[in-house]
């Protein structure tokens, strides 16, 4: 049902408009009748409509001024104007504001019916276009979250949807009843939030939201959202990242917390299951530097980051349950980077985290995990299809590779192969390819005198700037900074390259 608001300072006119047409049969619902423009504008603060039918001549604020004010506030709707007299200037101004028709009082039923039917067709077309645009946007957002958008595609998305890149970025997952989730989506849209994946609402009871702005302002918005939905939604807030290319890490954190909630609920602090988390954002550490250290792979750097995190946990006197939660996320990061080294000890490490009572216990446990990474040279075990993909990447990483070409060579469906690869490696194909290339670049930076431009070309990047950008995205430092920092000493944490 399309939503209609009727505005007229005469009560009998309002009642007549409600009765003159079979609104519901036409696909409309009258959601508000207002006696003046101020009352109508007040309704706009918390509600959206599709059609406004307003008298033009009202005290204080005219119908034309009502439409203009609402449009200036960013409201979008179609409109019809009613008037007891006809004046060219009013008609001309109404046309400028997109008014669809100008009807004289007393309203002719057939003329009103024709106008409403015409507006219904326009709204249907607009709705279909909006749906297509939303699906297009959501497809791009999913690719963004999975680290599958390149620079040009990201810029094209911003331009197409008239978006502004406003870092930092945070992935937020809302879970709950579909009705409440739709209310949340509508609220967020009214707040100017456009990066929403609503297609998941009815499929899996989830609304995914990419927030652009500071974490503090995000928590303010979450607080209002929580009050609006009467505390009936669960929130999962990912890492806040400064670069659009790292949004996938924010989303990965969301997935980790969801897995924690699903499989090890006792490891999730009570704080994160209640509104206290929104009220106390201090309970909110960042681990991006630990992820970057794992990618760099230098043992001293990784252990230094681990020491830093546990010093912060001790200095700020975090609760034991929060420390266990942090430990699980750190272990998940290690497992994602070094799956073969943690596969056999995964369950016992999780049990150990669950049973631990002190920070020292937990830190020793994670240190032991790193020791295991250091001493493991066990090869990964994958399905035949994924093994063939990995072999092709290892042999041809310098070439122009993409999953579609490889799928064709293996006579497999590209979508199926991409899903299988992601499931077994915890990385998309493009992520895996870039990580292999960057690992090769690390070795060349340490053990050759080649220039950065020569190294970029040697590992398959024909653009030095893109190579440097990708290197920093994964390692947190530039190729030059990596060479300067580790040229005098680098000891690989992992016993054998993946």
C-alpha cells in the first residue's frame, strides 16, 4: 500500500476526501490527516509518505510552502494540490515543485480518480526502478565486503549512487524479527544511511549496514535505533577501518563474533549481548595492527603486537570474560592466516580459553599457538578442485589471472568454484592471489636489490602505485618501509610459506 497524507484546514473536506475514493482498492492507505502545514511537517519527522494531497490556501503556511519545505528537508513524495480558486502563479510554482495535478474545489470525483490512478502508475514505475537500483547497490556492497571491488569499481559505485566516501567505515549486522529489521532500515534511511543490504531481512533475519563516520557517532545512532526497536534487535559491530579497501576486515570481525555467539556463547561477554556495549564503547579494542603483523609474518613483530594488546588489557583492568573474548578473536585471526598450523589444536585451544582464569594463562596459550605456527611445516589439505586452483596460482601468479579463466580451464562453474575456494581457504580468489603476490614481494624486498617498480612487475602488477597500495593494505606499511624496517633482520613466524 502506498501511503497518503491529506492536509486541509477544513474538517469536512478531510472527511470527504477519505470517503470519496476506495483508497485501499486503488492501492493506497491514508496514514495521516492534518489540519495545517505545521502538523504535516511534524508528521514528516518520523514518517515517510508516497502521496501528499494538500489544500493550497491555509493559515500561516500554504500548501505550496509545505511542499517546498518538505522537499528541502529531503522528503520524497508525489503531490496533488486542491484550491477553491485558480491562480496562474500558484499553478506555475506547483509545476516547478513537481506537483502532479491542480484540482479545483469542490473536487470532481472522476478527475481525482484519474489523477490518483496516474500517480499509482508513476509510483509503481518508481518503485520498480528503486528496487532494481537497490539490488544493484546491494550486489556492489556484498562485493565490497568480500574484498572484490577494485578502485575504479568503487569510484563508479559512489558516482552512480551519488554517495560520498566518508571514512572511517564500520560493518554492522542487525539480527532479529523481520518487521523490526524493516523498521530499523526505514529509520536508518531517514537518517541518510544508504549503504544497507535489505535483501537479507526476509532471507535470514539480518540487516547489514555499512556505516561511514566515527565510531562514537555510530554508537549514538545505535542507541537511538535500540530505543526505536524496543531492544528487540541484536547488534554485531565490526572493526572500524580508515580505508575503504579494508572494509572486508570489519566484516570479517562481524562474522567472527557471530560464530562466537553461535558455537561458543559462553565466550561472548554479557556486555556484548546487552545495551551496555552501546553505552560503554570503551569495551571495544581494535586488532587491525595484529592482523597486519600476521601478514608481515615477522615473529618479533607478531609477538610484539600480542604483548601490546595484553598490556592494554591489564592496564585497563578488563573483565576476565572480555579478555577471553579478545583471546578468541586473536586466535581466530591466527587460524585464518595459518590454518594448517592451528587445525589440529583448534578445539583444545578453544577449550583452554574457555577454562582459563587469568590473563597470564591466556597469553601463554596464544604464545604456544604462535610457537606451533613457528614449528609447523604441514601442508594444507584441500579438495582436488581447490588444489588445482592453488597450483595454477603458484605457477602463474605473475600472469593476468582471474577465477573465470581458471574455472573454464577446469571445466567448472565459476560461482561454484568461487564459493568452494572461499569455504576451504577462508579467502576469496582475489584475496588469495594478492596475498601470494605480496608474500613473494616481501621475499624480493628482503633478498634482492631490485627496485620497487621492478618487484611490482616481477610479481604480476604492471602498476607500481597499485602494487604499493595493495602492499600497504595487507601489511599496514609501504614496500619501502618494509624493506627499511626488516632489511637488517627478519625471521619468518611460519616454518614454511603457505
